[in-house]
């Protein structure tokens, strides 16, 4: 699954860890054929949802908080979606296209 994510994306192989994390996250939220429930529900006793997971390496736009920008200037960075952040479902890891930095943010618009 990780190889498929990396083969279909424009992300470099150095970010294989984020692809692995996304694959594990998706697999833990899918039904197991032997127990007929998700591993997530088995561990936490609550139903699993994949609403917060988006397509690996899809284009996203995140709000530019750090630079002083004019009202007519660019207020967003273009980025590539990597995975949900590890501790919070409402935050996501993104790779900024211009600086090649990995950031965690919740101010995102996805273009899947």
C-alpha cells in the first residue's frame, strides 16, 4: 500500500514514513474479516470514521499565518497532503510546495 501511495504521487521517497502512517491509519479504520469489526473499534470501543482522511498527495491550500500580506496579495500556500496528524484528527500534515517543509495545520482547503 505504501508503494502504491508513493508511485501514484509526486512526493519524494524520503517521505515514506508519512505514506506508511497514512496506510496504517486507513487499515486500522477498515473492517477485519475475522472479527467483523475495525481494529480501532476493538481497541477504543467506539466506531471508526475516515471522514478526516483525504487522498494521499492531493493538492491543498493552507492559510499563510507568518507573512505580512496585503489584502490583495496571496494569503495561502499551495501544499501536498501527507497524512492526518498523529494526535489530533482535525489537524493534518502538509508538505509546502514552495519551501519543502512539512507543517501541521488545521486551516486547509483540499482539492481532491
